[in-house]
C-alpha cells in the first residue's frame, strides 16, 4: 500500500466489517450471525464494488425509515428475506430488535432505539461519499435542471381558484416587510467563484455596468466611499463595458454518490448587491415579531430540537422540499411581492435573466434565484413560509392567525408544521410548481428529520456520514477531516470502527499526540484530567519528536497545527477603503 495514500475500497471494507463487530458487542448478537453478515458484506462489495455502500445500503436505509413511519417492515428486494417473515437475512440480528418476525414494529417502549441508530449508521455511512462523476451523471443533472426550469412556465397563470392563497400570502409579506428599506444595504463580494472568475480582491470595484441593476441601485452610490472617491473614479465608471443584464454560469461541484450538485455562478456585480440585500432581509426577518424564531437563517438548532420533540410527541411533522432552490419562479416572486413595489423592483433587478450551460447554450430562466445566488436562501424561505401560512389559514378558519404563525418553522427547504396542517399544503404547493420530497417528509410514526437531525422517539439517531476518503499526507484538511470521523465514531461507541480509522491515520501521518478538546494541535481528544498519563507515555516513545525547553523547564512535543495561509492581494487604495468600510459596517451593524 502506498505510504501516502490509502485505497478507499480497502478502507470501506475494513471499516464496515469493524462496524458489524461493534454491533455484536453492543447488542450481544450471536457471533455466527455477525460472521455471516461480514461474509455477505464482503461478497457484495466484491461483486458490486463501491455502489453497494453508496446506493444499495442507502436504499435499504430509506426503506427502513419508511417502515418506521408506517409501522410495518416490508420486503426489501435487494436482500434475501427470512423464510418465516419479511425481515432481511442481512442485518437480521439488528432489525429484529426493532420489528417483530411478522414485520410489525415493536411497541415504542420495546423498540431498541440504539439499534435504529446503528442500522442507520450502517446504511448511510458512505451515502454522501464524494467522488468524480461521469459524463452521464453530469448530463443527467443538467437535463433535470433545465427540465425543472422549463416546467415552471406552466405555473404562470394567476387563476381565480388560486387567488385565496395568493392574497393571504401577499398580505402576510406586506405586514412583514412594509417597513423594510431595500436600499439601506451594505453590499459586499460573495465568498464563492463568480461567473467571470474575478479574484476576491478585484470584486470591490465594478467591471461591467448592468443597466438592469444601475437603474435601481446606482453604481456610484454603492461602489464609492464618498465624493472624492467618485470624483477620482468617474472616468472609470463611465468607461467600463455596459450591458443591459448579466448571465450566470452553470457549474457542477461534488455532492454525493447520487451525482453532482448544480450551482450558478453569478457575475460579481450581481453578487455585490445580492449579498447586501440578502443580509439586510435576513436580519429584518429574524428580528421581526411576526417571524422571529419561525424563519431562521443562522440557527438550525431550532428545527433540530423540534424534530427531536416531534419524534416523541408527534405534535409536529417535518417536511422537506424537493429541488427547492430551482422551483421558486421569477413570476411567483413578481406576484407574491406585488404589494411591495419597491422591494419587488429591487428583487427582480438582482436576478440574472439567463444561465450559460457548459455546452455554451443559453437558458432563459424561469427560476428566480438558483443555488449560487445570495438571494436563493432568504427568498425560498420567505415563499415557503408565506404559502404555508396562507394555505393553513384558509384550511383552518377557526384557528387564529397568530397561532398558525407560531407553529410554522422554516429553514430554507426544511419545514415543520403542526400535524394535520401538511394536508392543505400538499394540495396547494404543487399549484405553484413547488414539490415535497416524500422520502424525507415525515408525517406518521415516531421518526422525524429536519436540518441534519434524525430522531426516533426523542433520541437522536443521526448517522455520521463520511464525505471524503482522502488520506493524503500532504493535506492538513484531509487530516482534520479524518480526525473528525474518528472522534464521531468513538463518541457513538463504535470503537472497533473508530480504531480502523485511527490506524489508517497513523499509517499515513505517524503517531499523533493526545490533546484536550480546545487544543489547536491535531491529535486524539481525551479529557484534560487524563492528559498527564498519556504524556508520560509519550516521554518514553522514541518515535515522538520532543525537546527540553530550559526557559519553561518542560518537555515540548512536536505537533501539527492547522494554520490559514495568507494570500497576496493586488487591491488598490480606494478599493481597500471600500473593503474596510464594508467589514466595519458589517461588524457595527450601521449602514
């Protein structure tokens, strides 16, 4: 094996084999049954390769989650079943701790929730694994993106039967945003790559004058720090290229085994204003009495806690939107914000009209803000909340508006509502081109999931999902990632699996020290009270580099520390001043 690189296939086989042995220890499963599971796992890995852990096992996990909701385990076609029932032969020792032999779920008090957590860990551990995607996967993702966009044209009619929901949603948005000033913003560059590939330091001045933006947000007001700056750079502003509108550029980035994630890189001038308006909107929404604590942008823990609570009480259901960022149409934004003409004008001005595909084909888009636009997250959240409120308000005329508002929670495409309220939403949302992800929407049973928290009957059963299997010695990011996997597995009690990760890390990086939780050093985290014992062992270990510091009168160990590398900036004087103003104003909250 290469000293600097570990083969992913070997690590997957070793880690899952160790995980099955952990199951035997944790749940006192017969060793013969564990041995059969190990043999079956290795056989499937040999015959199917990595797809067994990125497709087959995750499919089983989704099937298992659905069975938790319905209360009955049905036959999973990819695994042989027990001859006396519907349970699979593979992982039967764990599955029968949750379901009886006839497939009926055990009484909730008798269900082994730790077995649920373990089965989900086994199923989803490598579901999010990132690797190079094929041209076929790329073409399929782009085709789906284009088809979804074109389908939005079907929902451009403001028909009378939809008027009730739309009117209520418009009124809610008006009450929420009537005092919001869309011109009182602090623009700034976005963190990601832009359509024109400008370096970060070059984004504090405009390179193209887009009339669509300049008519609403005059460049000289938002790019210049004062009159002297404007006077000095007037020639630059008058001489830059002019266009009516910009185009975003479609790009594919690694996501998981199902295929790449699609983002649209925006022109830097669009992103400059989008960032300003988005941040101002999110601050207003999170602090407004109508939506404070209900629509969240910076804190996922509210939805995560509610998922845990709802899994125990069944008071709420958790809903997930499908292709959420691609299904909010420009026409929908135009209609929903009709009572707010100033904000609507600003929102529409900051949406590019077209997207350049990798084939160089131009897509005249129907969606408002695809992933990559800073306005994607706040606008999809607003649209989802406003429509959910309006849909429930019409369906529940006897319930007060305040009670409805206080029992709808939105974080992007994750929604949580009172049980029963999802029914009118399932009927109304598709009328506007919005779709629910049925596989991730939990409305029955004791299983809930929202914002990265999976819960069953009050217990967190969220699996640790491995995204990268890169053990490259030269990469500090690789070491940091793998250490996080080790500690996550160890904390869950999956010690044999964690040991495989530990041995692999030390095979590539050599011996690492034991450190406290808040240490900047890369190493194995242990409680501070035990550190002295480990350090005594290191004194005797000849492989650990150390030295005596006479000034401090102590032994020092050589450790690895993650540091941020500075980069050279070519930013000019005026642009440096604009940059300073942007970040100072952001910190103080003044405009």
